[in-house]
C-alpha cells in the first residue's frame, strides 16, 4: 500500500509533536515541515532528517506527493491555510479550534464536504485510551443516565496573547463531552464567567456552565494562573460515576458504584417516607486497566484511515463546529455578564 | 474563676460534638443537653454522665446556672430558640447558618446587641489552624493582591430535606472567605447555577460565582453527589498563591511562589514587547507546620472568652449576617437563571 | 442480659481510648479507671463522669462487680498486673505486646488457660474493616498463593524510653500477618537490622526479614524518625496482589489483577521459550467498599463476646505468644548482626 | 568547534533513548547505530534518518570520524565491546552496570586510564535536577549529619533473564548514594535478602542493608513484582530530612524541618531528664523548584564535556567500580543467607 504523503504546517508549540508522530505512522510519509521561519522548521527537524523544511505553503500545496496536510498554526490563520489546502485538493488535519469563529469554521466544512475531502480536528484527548473507555462506558449506558459533568483544567499555563483561556483550554473539555455523551444529550445553552486579574487583556480564569438536553448540567473550570496542575473530569450517572484524573497515570479512570437515589414515594409506607426517600449506594470502585499509548499516534492513524477508507473521521469538521458554537455562545455570555446564551442549533441541518 | 454554665440544645448530627467539646473546655460547665427526643439526648450523653438530659427548653432557660446556650437545631428553628435564649438573658452560640433568612438573622443580631449579649456563629472552619494561618497570610498581605479564590467542597453528602446544597455547604466557604479576606475586599454580587438531577426537590450540585470589590472573582463548587470527597480552596495572589487541602492532614497548606505577571510595557524595548509582557515566576513551595487541634475546641474557648471579656466573638452575629446576605442573593440568582444579583450592602449601616 | 463489669488499668497514652470505647459498648459496664496517678485518671474521665478513678489495683480486683480488666500499662508491668487479675479470676484484655518476653507471656497464657479465663490481646489493627477484608481475601485464597509481604510503618514517632522501635511498632504488622495468613504459612526464621542514629540507646529504625513456610518472604520496615507518615502493607499473590494503605481513608484496599507469571516451558515450542517464559498480567484494580468503624469498638465487642460465649478471642493469648516469639527472635538477630534466627516453634505444643 | 563523532552500540531497550538524546546534543555528531540485528537498528532510526545503521562493530571502530561510543548492550558484553572501543582509542559511555563483575570492571577502568580516555557510566538518575539538588543539599551539609537512607524502587518490572533484581535495579540507588553522600560517608558492609516466588531462577524481590562509615544505615528495596510503582528515597539528617519522590513531577523533593533529637543530659536538671532527653522538631516543609530537564540530555552533555576538557566525568569508571563492589558483596551476602559482607575497599588504592 502506498503511504500518504503529508506536510506539517507550523513548527511552533505543537508542530514538533505532529512531526514526530507522523514519522512514526506507517501509513503516512512525511514530506515537508513548513513554517514562515525556516530556521525554526530546521531546528524542529534536527540535523539528521531527510524531511524537507520550507517556508512556502505554495510549494507544499503544489507538490503532488503531498496528499494531506496537518495544520498547527495559530487559529486566526486556519481559514486561510486550510482553505488553500482544501482548494488544492488536500485532506486536512487541523489543530483545535477549527477556526477563529463559527462562520469561518462553516466555510471550511463546506469546502471539505463539497470536495469529498477529509477535514479532521486534532482533538487529541478524544484519542486517549481513557476517553475511548469513557466513550464506551457513557454512551454504552454503563453509568445510567448522565446527571452532571464537571471538568477542571487548571495550571500555570502559557497566557496566550490572542485568545482567552476559554478558547485556549476549553476546546479540550468540550470536544471530550461531544465524544462521550450519547447523541441525545447535547448542549442547549451556556453561561460563562471570567476574570482577568493580571491585566492580560482577556479572561485568564473562566467557568462555563452548560445546560444539556434532559436538564443535566456540565461545568468547566479553566485557569492559567493556578500554581498546581489539575486535569480531572467527573461524569456522574444514575448508576455509576466515573472520575478521570489525567495526571494519575496508574489510575486515570475510577468507576464508582456510589451514589444517591431518590426512591419512588409510592412504594413506601407513609411513615417511612421522611427518612427513606433518599437512599445511598456505597459500593466498590473499579479502575479499569488502560493501555498506555500516545494519543497523537492514534490521531495520525485515524487521519490516515479516514483518507484511505474515504470516510469521516471520528472528530470530523462537524465536531469542530459544535465546539466553535459552544465557544461563541460562551464568549457572548461573557460579554453579557454571565447570562445563559443558547447554542446555535443543529449544525448538520444548517449545512445541509 | 467560675465556670460558665452552658446548655447544648439539639442532640442530632452536630450536637454530640458540641457536648464533647464543651465538656473538654475548662471555662465552661455543661449543665444540660436538651432535645425534643429525650432518649436521643440520653443516648448522646451515654450511661456514665452527670449531665442532665431534658426536653424542656423552658426549664433550661429558667435555670440561673445556665448563662449560655449552644444551639444545634435545624436552621428553621434558630429564630425561635435563639430569640428565647437571648430574651432569657443567655449568651448564644448557634450553628451555621445564623437563621433561615436574612430578616430573621437581623432580628437575632438586634436582640443580642440591644441586650449586650454574645451572639456567636459556629463557623467551625474559621477556627482551624489552617484558616488561622490563612487569615494571617491573606490579610497580612503575604499573598500580595488577591486575584481569585476557588473553593471545592464535594462528596457523597447527606441530601438535606429542607435546604439545598448551597445553604447546607456553602456557609463553610463563605464564612472562611469572610474571615481571611482583607476588609476592603468584599462580595459585591453573586451568580448561582444549580441542578437537581436526582429529583430531590432542590439543587444538589451548585456553583457560585462571586464578584469582589476590586474585580477579583471567587468561585464555590458544592456537590452532594460526588463519589469522591474534595475540600480544597485556592487563594491566588499577585505575590503568592496558597492551596488549602483540608483532606491532607500532613500538608493542609501549600504556599507557592509561582505565578504569572504582566510587566509594564513602558519598561521594555519595543521589539521585546510581544514575548516579554508576560513573565512567569516558578519558585519554591512552602508547607507551613500547623498544630493539630480540633477546631470546635477553639470555638468553645472563643465563646467563653467573648462572654468573659464582654467582647464580640471572632465570628459574631454580623459575620453570620454577611453569610446570609450572600446565600439569599445566591438563591435569588438561582431563581433568575444565574444572573448576577447584588449583595445587600453594609449590614453594619443597616443595623445601626 | 447483665453487663460485664470492667476496669481499665492505665490512664496513659492508650487508656483513654479504652475508656471511651468501653463506655460505648453496650455489653460492658465500666466501673473503674485505675492508675498510679490519681489526677491523671481523673483528668481522663473528665468532670462529668460517674466512673470511679482509683490508684488501687487491689481495690479493683477485690470488687466482685469487676469481672474483666483491660490493661494499658507499660509492657514490663504486664506480667504482674495481668497475673494478679487472672489470679483474682478476672478476664483480661491486654495491650500489645502480651508481655516483656516470651517466658512471661507463657506464664500468662498458662494462668488464663488453667483457670478457663479469657486472655485477649488488643491487636487493634486486626479489628479494622480493612484487615477483616484482607483476612477473607488472603485466607480464602483470593490472592492465590502468597508470594511476598511488605509492610512499612514509619513516621515521626514517640521514641520510647524502654523499648526499641521493633518492640514498639512491629507487633502491629506481625499480628496482622498472623491474622490474615493461611494456617499453613507461618514464620520460620527472622533476620533483623537496626540503627540508632540519634543515640536513643536502642534501634529507632529497623528492618525485619521473615522467612515463611513455603519460601515466601515478609519484610517489615519500622521507623520513628521519618518526617512523613506511611502505613502500607502489600501482600503479593500468584493470582492478585493487594495494597493496604491505612492513611487513605477512601481507598484503604486496592486489589490488583496484575502480576508476573512464569509459564511452564513444556507447553511452549523451543524457539518461543526465551521470550515467553515470563508473562505479565495487567488487569483492573478493585477497591472494595469498607465500612468505617473504629477498630477498638470491635475489640471491645469481641472481648465481651469471648467472655459471654466462653470461647477464645480472635486474638487470644496464643496469638500474643506468636508475636512475642517473633520479636524475641528478631532481637536475637539484631544482637547477632542480622543473621537469621529460627522462631521458637509450635507454641500450642509447648503449652500442651 | 568540531562536533564529536559518536556511535551508539545496541538498539534494544535503552539504545533509542541514547540515539534521541545524542541527536539533540549540539556537541555530538551521531554517526552510527550499531546492533547485531540490522532491522532493529533501522527501526529505531526510523524512515527519515541520515544516521547509518550497521551490524559491524569493527566498521564503527575503524571509522576515524567516530571518536566516542555509547554502549547499551547487555552487561555481560560490556567487557568485550567497551574494551574493543577503548583499544581502538574511543571514549566510552556505558550503561550501568559497568561490567558483569568487579574484575571485568577494573580491566575497563585500567584500559581507559592507561590510554587517557574517558570512561563514563550512564548513571542516568545522577543527572536529574532532583539529584543535583540532593547532592548540593547533602554534601553541602544542609541536612546535618546523615542518619539514614531508605530507597524503594518497586513496580511491575521486566523480569530479566540474565540478572536478578538487585543487579537490574539497585545500581540506580547505589549510584545516587555515591553521588550525594559526603566523601567521608562510604559503604562498609552490606547484607542482602532476596526471594524468587515466581520461579524466575533468581531473586525478583530483594532488600539491601548497607552499613556506612559513621554508623548510619542505608536500605534499598527493589521489587519486580509490585503492582504499584514506587520510587522514593528518604535521606534523614540531624538537621533536616528530605524525601525524593520521583513519580511526583510537581513535588519531587520535600525538605522537612522535622526530626527527633536527643539532648545532652548534662544540660538538664535531674528531675527533667526522663521526659526531656528526647525533643521533637516539627517545622515547615519546603519543596524547592526544580527545572524539568531530561536527565539523559545532561548525561550526553557531560560525556561531551569530559572528552573536550580531557577530564573525568562526574560518573566516571571508578564510580562504576564502587557500584560493582557493592553489588558483588550483596550477591555474596545473598548466597550466604544474609550475613553482612565487607565491601572491597578503596578502589583508587587498588588501581594505583
């Protein structure tokens, strides 16, 4: 089988990871690393590489050996770079978020779909063994009905000059919500609060509250200023509750058979009701064995698979739009003092 | 010195702790444990006690040896019980929250102040060695300017029949905020989101966002449904940041010399600005040695001290009003879909 | 049913816990707290107690209402105090270790058995929910064959004036080994290393290595000088391995389906053998739900039960002898530079 | 400055790490990866590398561009491979342990020293920021007098076919002891206990007790069978005690101002002596900020530095001999049932 020729665009923070994982993926053949700063690209490739460094996106897109590009440039440039690639007939893997705003994102999705090209989001966390397990568990009904979600992603982070902490960090949490929740549980509205105590010019600490269909609530806390690093997500269900602690490599997932239940008062004698309407389950905890595997390796394999099999990727352009719709609504809420803002509805309908 | 005669009212969940600690306090003399259920009171006292159990509050209040009462009955009864005690000339220690609402709370404060009696809140956490240390640190300026606060208090908790999770758990966090923040940093407005996924009839999961004078933001997450127990508070400052983990007995406080700073652009050459406006401090962490001491012991000592020295207690009635004002505003926000609700202003002015 | 009259002897470090738990045990009736220092005894009882404080052991033993005594005096006095009690016809619960040496311990066991009296060791840890669970698991075969045990019990501890760290702390680990290991897995020989870096006059840090029947090895590390507190025991088995972390209240036991196995080379083709003789199991971990219950409460209930039902207690005098035999052999090894010393054999045979 | 031509010998478990870090070291120029299995070497280099793969050690050693080799082959082959390299005039970096036994190790040290070539051990842990900090702290006197060391290195490890767990894992601990202890605190004798519960043919669990000059004791626990991974080292001192937890990336070092001290009885009144001879210090803990840096990068830099500056490396051949002397004595103790075996003395004297 012929390998798929790939170019990586952008040699900044994330690009080197794309380069390394592309090289380790048998189905791909890395042809270029492209960056406006040639020395940066060369530095990333190192002194022992046969891969070409270039500053010319045109050169890359004109090369017929390049069938696909992976874009790790700032979000503001995604529209231009990805659109050029799609127009040149290349499949596209793009860093989160898909684009600088929802309108631009839709342009990219339409451009890809109209040409039958793969447009895939590098929602890296969705490709971790932990999230694959969560996806099975939550969508498969193993938790019962989802009651609440709570995600905390805080650490002493790089304060971005161009985007606030919501746009920088929350895409991780929102894309995971999208990957693991059942199709019938979708975000309906979002309220956002943020603060900028260091004068960065935009929020450095933010809280998102998301109303889901069915009434459950999801909450996301993102923070660039925390001296400690926390990356946990709790998904509470009527049957079980799972805690994902991504910083605990030996026990990333803990599935608790613990919870609170309200019993049907009709089944109880009148005088029992006061104390017995609520019952508590306190059972065992199971930490499933997970394979250790770099998520980006699975991203690359999925990208190659989607191209070869001519199918949508697991995190396709539409999943990117759903994240953008949430972020835009959150930004609107932030501007309006934290009121709930409805999330723009069915992307599929809009695009169709 | 004569010991202060004390009666404990309420032999339910918290009463036994008051009984045990009152008995261990040299300045107090426990005379009665009073509960509507005599057997419950007797059970709490055990078979080896010389303390009297009674069902009659009147008997207790009529006894001149009783100079003070400690009330651990449901919040809805605080007004009636505490008012009766104050009217009988007794000093009062009352469980949080002070009363079922702000108006009732004001009645109690006025009743106590007009009679020159001590009215003290059992804001137990304010009397832990950790919070005493935090108070010194934060009010003393050791953190620099307070930038944000974040408190998480979640576990598989007792779902209360009469109050929601905010009124049940958040008083702990709010009273600690009050104790440690400088006088000039006060809550201005609060937004609250909650959900009731088990059909308990009121919120079982809630998030509070509080705007403070000066623009900093405080956030509180309370949750009765979490399978894991977390009790952490982060107070971020411009100089240092402290993490209080109350479930880590060997390292409750961690003071980080870590943070993000924005430098004054005027001091930088033009071409440096882009990358140098933000700087990161990554220094040592210090975990101060704290004595291990039961907080309720210190509560009892403070109550006795306030009575003897005829002074206000550290957590006096007005501190209880400040917590009630926040809770009422939070409940209003909850009813109004999470909009920010102003907190009723200067209690001292109102009362004066 | 009439309650069993009890006296607690010794109001020092552990006595108050015996007093508190005896009072909470319905089958017992606490009559006396006896200590050479009357004020210490009175202080322990507090100012609200109907229990008598006394300095006279004779008075206690002469009182026919006292059917049993619980002894929490220094080990050097156990022979005298417990023997007096047994000779007065009282059942005896005694703090670990049973006596200052094996010979004295045998005297006590013989004194109790010849009179048909209960002689029980307060091996408190054996009565924790965690150890009850471990006992079921290990003796019930749930771990497969026991392969190794490893216990660490270190913290900044009270340096005892009269005994070294082995005699102070290791009885906990050794009694738990005795409680959970199958009958056919018994200590055969022990080697001990110790050091006294602060000049306390005896070992403050010590390591025990114990050979068990069947060839497995147990190791115990006890240390009074550690700034951090660790209390973990690992029991490795051919099928599963369990880790007991007594300082993690929400996950004291973790049962791992992980391990290394050597496969039978006969089942493999010759060219597979090199790499396939060893196989690794990496399965789930289960943390069983345990009730939270004070172990000393269960100790008291077992003591009362053994008296009432005229049976041996779970941790009877002979279990105390087995611990003493190990400690004596360990001390002999310590004196002989760490050589293995055989453990004096079948106590039952010797006594019979 | 010309870069030093390097060949990596061995493309197995550790070789790829050497390849990666050599390529990232500006002072080195990687010329070859040599392995008996050409495909394995090619696989390690990947499909984008300009580095040559070869099976011929002779070819490598004959190439004048190769001035240095890094050897990551099994310990049993170190003598042959390293000696050939030294005889060809190449500087040598070799994986731990230096050789299969002390006699072979001495041959290598003599071969290097007589030719004025660098012979360096890849004692990787000695090049971590944590150990650099420990070295400063311990050798600089910041802990006071060293009282004890305790190292635990356990996990579900690869059961090696040719060496036991002592020779596989303990070199890490022993080389760190060597790096951080003051020159006057050296191992005097060692006792070792081991067990092989899975029938691997050699010890899979082992405990080392080491007597140091001055009387302090060091203990090492290594274990291939543990379901959990622990990598901690405690160094107790008369002034402070430090805990190194290598699996806690955000707090690898914790320096405790806690400890136990024996006071000089001469300074005390007679009646104070009993209770006051021992005093306890319970002060703050400090977790120093450490840079995050891959240790192997520092190994490579040190190797290049030693070659360029014609000086001994920090972990030179003699440090490798000291580790071998300890391992041989430990193996002798293991064969003799755990008795203390003296460690062969001053290597420098022997070699001189």
